[in-house]
C-alpha cells in the first residue's frame, strides 16, 4: 500500500472568500484535516459545504497528534494540515508534523495562499530584494528591547503584534530606530476595518491613538530598511582595533589606512579616542 500525502493548506486571514479553489478541493478530498482549533476550521468547512474528520493539533498536543497522523499517512490516508488563519508553520503550529512526515519519507505538498506577513509586505512599498520575517517579539519589555537591538538591518523587517502590545511596541521601535524611520502598520487585513498606514515612527503612536478602535484587531508591522553600513568602514574599525593591541596609535592608523583605504587622519583620531 502506498503512503498518503500531507497537504499543507493556507486558509484565509480574515476574508473567507480568499480560500482558493485548489485549497478547498484539497480539504474536500482529504481523509483527515489536522487543524489548530476545530471550531474555527469547522466554520470554514461549513461555509464551503465540506464535511471531513477534523483532528486538533496545537502546541500542547503536537507530538502525540503528529505520531497518530504519521500512522494514518503510512496507512495511505491523505491528511490536510491547516491552522486558524493563514499559512501553517508561519508563527503557527505545523513544523513538527511536517518534519516528522519528511523523516518518515511521506510526500509533503503545499497549497499556497494567504499569509499576513506576505500581504503586509506587498502593501508596504519598501523596495527590497529581501526581508526578515521576525514573527512576534518577546512579550516582556526588557526582552523586546534586547531583540530590537538585533533588528537594525539594511532590509525590511516584518513583525506580528498583538493588539494589547501594539502601543508599547511602537514606542520601543521609535526609541530604538528614531522618529524618522518609516513603518507600515497593516491592521485587520482583508477584513471590514482594514487599514494600512505608512508613516514615520515618530507619528505612529499619534496615528494609533487618533481612533479608539485602532488598538483592536490584528497587526503586522513592516519596518523600513536601515542604512547599509559600508563594509570598508566596519573593516577599518576592526583592523584598527586589532593593530592597536600591538602598535602605537600613529603606527596603527597608518597601517589600517593602507590596508582598508580609509583616511589615515580619521583613523588616527579614532585610535586616539580608543586610547583614552
Ligand atoms: N499563520 C498566520 C499567517 O500566515 O499569517 C499567522 C498566525 S499568527 C498566530 C497570528 C498573527 O498574524 C496575528 O497576531 C497578527 O499579527 C497576524 N495576522 C493574522 N491575520 C491578520 C490580519 N488579517 N491582519 C493583520 N495581521 C494579521
């Protein structure tokens, strides 16, 4: 008997009409549907007249549920994996089941569709060859500020945020990246009260507080890219630091300037500052 296929199916992030015909076909044809919350998935299935066996797979039972589903796949049954909204595995459960399926030699097939991260990025207008999807920041403010230290990058950074933390997070972002850096706030995408605002971080809190409803709903933030640090400037500082361990400032500056092409005077001044 040949094994079944694990279909990883994206579902709408708000507007149920965003379910693709192919995703609905996969859900209709599946022997089992693994989902996060059975009530949410049953609502989607009911809307499209799909009756299928649904099994809850969430962070608390992922291991045990995955084992059962791998057995079913081995016995030739087809399984569709969905989450409450969007693409499974994107800040959502699913990775463990998918990894187990790969390990068991079971075919894994995606049915691509909505994801809040891609939707928000598409309306950001930040030109970039790449982006970093950083998901949810830590919930405590100290850990969040520490995480932001690592996110000053020369390409856009996409973040998910919960409504009760959105104000705090925008405050921390403005403190870390300055009032001029732009941010896109994508709220309630594909839903009735959808809003997309692109504005400087210095104006973001005012925007959020301008309407009492704005701190409700679901949010994606897209932070504009920072300045790319010229590699030579960075290398020059490193080279200078290493040389200063063995040489006097004037000697170190002269050699660092020759190696990196940076002005000797500038490096000499930096060397003296370091020596203070
Ligand atoms: N797997 C989902 C995806 O592919 O986008 C994300 C799941 S994650 C648990 C839920 C978070 O995604 C929300 O807290 C919010 O940050 C973001 N999100 C989901 N739907 C959204 C929507 N319609 N508008 C804005 N953000 C949304």
